[in-house]
């Protein structure tokens, strides 16, 4: 199954509360953090909600 690598590239400090909550629910805490998640619509939706804070890459 395909996996997604989500990397935080910007801080969520000045963002709205729901954006900070989305970062936290993805498992990201600070700039440069990387998490690998299964490629599911829920994860893609969370990453699409904060495209200015994260980079999304597909990993095999």
C-alpha cells in the first residue's frame, strides 16, 4: 500500500486553532518534523487543509 511522507515546513504558531490542531493530529510538533502515514483520504484531507505548512510526498 502506498504511503505518504508529511513534512512540516512552516510554524503553526500564527495560524488558526484548527490549523494547529490539524498539525498536532498528524503528529507534527515542530519545523522539520516528518511523519509517514498510510495513503488514505483522511490524511490527504488534513494535509490539503494546511498546504502552506506542510509538504506531501508519496513514498513506496
